[in-house]
């Protein structure tokens, strides 16, 4: 299990995330490309909260293929297209992650490859090394 790092000498996190995360020795890392709120059938929900849910489901599917789950996420980088999207994105994120919380960054960007996309999420996960 990864270890959250939140020294008392710096400001605490503004939301449900850790300032840093230590990955135990011997674990493997899985890097997920940015996932958009589009499902396998090409459907794109209209709201950022719904798009974030789809994007997190996509991340979970990628991690599942590696034998990991969202509980193995140690780092989230998320991008939204407007300040008004911060809260619904964070609500979608916070329903999926418990202790120990991953490190997280959230950035407002001017847009994505298609205007209907409102959020993009990429993660790094760490889990037990595979038996070879």
C-alpha cells in the first residue's frame, strides 16, 4: 500500500488528496494516458461530472487489464475547461478514492481536441510486482 506524505511544515491539501505519495519498494508502476469522458460506443455525456465518471471508468478498465484497480492510483493529473467544472470533477473524483489518498493536480485548460470534451484524467498507479 502506498504511503501518503503530508508534512506539517507545509499547507495541508485543499481537498481530498495527499501532498505526496511514496510507492513501496518492489512495486510496479502503470501509467495511463489521459482519458476523456467518452464511452466505448462513442457517447459523450453533457456534464463534466458525468464525463469525469466515464473517464474514471476508462481508467479503471485500463488498470484492470494490468490486474490493478483505482485503489492502486498514486497520482492523478486532471484537466477541466472552466473554473465552474472544478467542483463537479472533484465530486466525481472523491467518490472513487479513499485512504490513502493519491497525490493530485487539477488544471484549467482552454480546451481539448473536440469542444464537447470538458475533462481529461491521467493517472499513475502502483501495485504488486507481477509473478514471472
